[in-house]
């Protein structure tokens, strides 16, 4: 048997990869989660545990994602199948997580698009909370499902999915790559404008004072350190297939650790900027309503769709500020959603031998149908909140622990992967990388997972009825692991190499347990040039 | 703003943006085709798989 040349698409260069990776990492969480987490956990002093978490867990796990994608060159399920014949299911769990996140994430983009338009005439009126929950969402938090369709949201949501399918169908370079190249700089310019405007608002210094005043005593609390690790983890979008898939499109000679450092730090740099913008604005609101920043500080959907419209009502030039804020939110979300859906499209392409365009349409429709059925309805907000908690918080932490423990303790592959990173990278990894992945990260994430589960079992979640939590919360566990089990039983196309890195081992032999390498070759010691493989395309 | 808040803001921004600037400058100064322990070796002239890779199963 001879080798089948892997013709996987590649980014046109470093910059395209960087824009896509940064676009993926910078999402809604950077804007609406980080500022509040930092404020609640020590203010200015929070940056110490935050940077420690970034360097000891964030960047190491990011590089793990990169090396898995780069060495095994495939979608998440294919990468894990090539790592070992027993681990394909891990990749499918990651793919299904991204599928579920995509389904509800899109509706937040539809809301953001609506609110960008609402900003022009301040359509939410004097009571933005009532407008958002009653007039706009018709929110019903008790029923299991609803047939009360909100057509204005449904139409925008459908448009978001058409846009996503179009980008996906254009492929890695012309679709995701070009989109990120345009949208990421636009996002940065928009957000910088917003931050500068916020700094000149009356009372902005009050907000910044609250945000940056260090509470050093907070550093003695373990939960502050866990919050820092949690924030780094969620915000970098690591360990659930996104970064792995993106790295699978890198050229064979790519500086993995150098790219990882830039992407990780870009994400954090944007978060700190978001903290300044958000708290300068909250300071204005606190001063205008003659209350404290603590009374107006919030996070997530409440911050974006209730607190910000309230502030926009009171500030001079509010409509322009609203367009900047919700426009930024939409762009940050869209660039992230593209890379989330890419994980699923890539998995379908690999597993079912689909062409790019076919996979984009099939996956796009498979996402759009449940998205349109479940979220632009009266129960959409509650369903979104529950699914987000169970999949985006619990599900990701669980699969992160499983995947890291599998690769480090189960298969003992870290020395081999470190060797691969060092073979192609400018920043060399030492054994500290192994230590971070074998001990530090699993312990912190494991404790986080146990505490989250304990809280959910004892306290429920946000007062939602049990049947709703059972279906859209705990039931997601069955969807994730049951679905992954079924999909991992299906056969790969006969031409797919499944027994190790498909394009050679980069001079780094396998040192742990897993699939034998090169079984698809008669003579594994042969060079690509002797084999007549044309790899020029990958280097172009 | 209090002095402590101003100092922390400067430290926080300098730390994160400074590290980003250093990482970006470093990446810009490297050439993918020559970095790492592979140096300037051409992957096309190297064996696809090392002998140990086959033995390790």
C-alpha cells in the first residue's frame, strides 16, 4: 500500500491564521464576562491570578490544541482517532459541544443585530428591562417549550444562518480566513472608539476606580484563583475542538508556540480593554443615577441588553454609542460563531467524505433548524440560559479534563507532543508544560467541575423548573456522550489514514501508547520525495 | 481615581499589552521554515516515520 497524500486546506499564511484564531478567541465573553469577573474577584489585583492562569494553564492547553491539530491534521474526531483507536469518542464529544453552542449562540447575534438597529432611535424606551424581557423576547421562564414565535428574531436568526452557511461554503481561505481578516480589525477599531468615548463620559473615573482598585486580601481566597483559571479557560475557547481544527489548517512548518503566545495574549489584551470600556460606562451610569458602581455592575445578557440600553438612554450621543457597542458584540460573536461551526463542518467532511460545500449546507441546515425551533420563541431565553450553563460551562470543563487526562496520563503522549512543538517552534517547551497539563490544569478544572455539579444538585439553577433543567440541562449529557458513542462507531472513508500523523512524524517518534504509526505504508522510512508526494501545495 | 487604582491600571495594561508586544515582535522575527529543532531541514527529505514509531505500538 502507498500513502494517501493529505490534501487538507491550509491558511494562506501566518496572518490569516492569527486573524481567525484571534477572531475565535475574542467573543461575547470577553466583552460581557471578564469585566465583571475581574471586578468581583479583587479588582486590579485580579490580574495577578489572571496572568498566572494564562501562562500556567491557558497557553499550555492552547498549545496542546495546536499540536494535536497540527501533528494529526484533521477535525477533532479524526485527530483523536489518529491519536489512538480508542479515543475517537473524545473528538465527537467536542464536536457535539460546538454544535450545541452554535445553535444558541446564533440567536444572541440576532439580538445584537436588532439592538444595533434599536440604538438608532433608542427603541427600548424608558424601561429597557421591561422592553427586553416582555416586548422583545415575550420571555416565559416556566414553560418547557413555546409556540409563540417572535418573527422579528426568527427572520434575523435565519439571516445569520444564511451568512454562516455562505462563509462556510467558501472554504477555509476565502470564507473563514477572509472574513476574519476584515472583521477582526473592524472589531478592534469599533471597540477602541467605544472605549475612548467611554473614557470621556462623566463619572468614568468612578467606574475605573472600582474596576482597578486592588483588593489584595482577595488573593488569599481559592475561589478567586479558580475564577481566574475559569475565565482564561472559557475565554480562550480551548479544549473543545475549535483551536485544534484551526491548527489543522496550518502549514507543516508553523511556529506553534510563538503563535499560541500571540493568540493567548491578544485575547487577554482585548479583555482588559473591554474591562476599561465597560466600567468607564458603568461609572457614568452610577454617577447619573446617584448610586454606587456595585449597584449597577452586572454581566452577561443582563449587562448587554438591559444595563447598556439604560446607560445609552442617559448619555450624550447615546445612539452612536449603542451602534458601536452592539455592532462590536455582533462582529465579535459572528467571527467566533464561524470558527465554532467550522469544527462541525470539518468533522462531517472528514467522517463522511463530504465536499466542503455539501458539508457546509448539511451542517448549516442541521444547526439552523433546531436553532429556529428553540430560540426565537417565548421560552428561548430560559432555554438558552440552561443549555449554556450545562454545555458551555459543565460540558466543556468535563471534556477538557477527560481529554487532558487521556493524552497525558492515559496515553503518556506529552513528551512526543512536546517534541513536535519544539521541532517546529521558536519558543521551546520544557517539562513545565507536561507538569501543567498532567497536574495543575486537571486538578483545577476537576475541582471546578465537582463544585459546579454540587451546586446544581443542591440548589438547582436560577429557579428554573426541574423538568426544564432535566431536558435542556442534564439531558444534554445524553446527547453529548450518546451521540459521540454512536458517531464513533461509524466507519471512516476507506481512503482516510487513521493510524497516526498522516503527513509524517516530523522526526519525532511516538513515545507513548496509542495507534501504531505508518501502518498504511509498505516502507515507513521512505521520504516524501522518494514517494513522489507533491507537498509543494502545502508550502505555497 | 485613587492613586492605587491608577497604578494598577498602568501595571495591568503594561503587563498584558507589553507581553503581547514582546510575543508579536518575537514571532515577527522568526521564519517558520527555519525555527525549532528541525532547523532548515526539509521535511520532504526526512523519513515519513521513525523506526521507533512502528515499534511503539
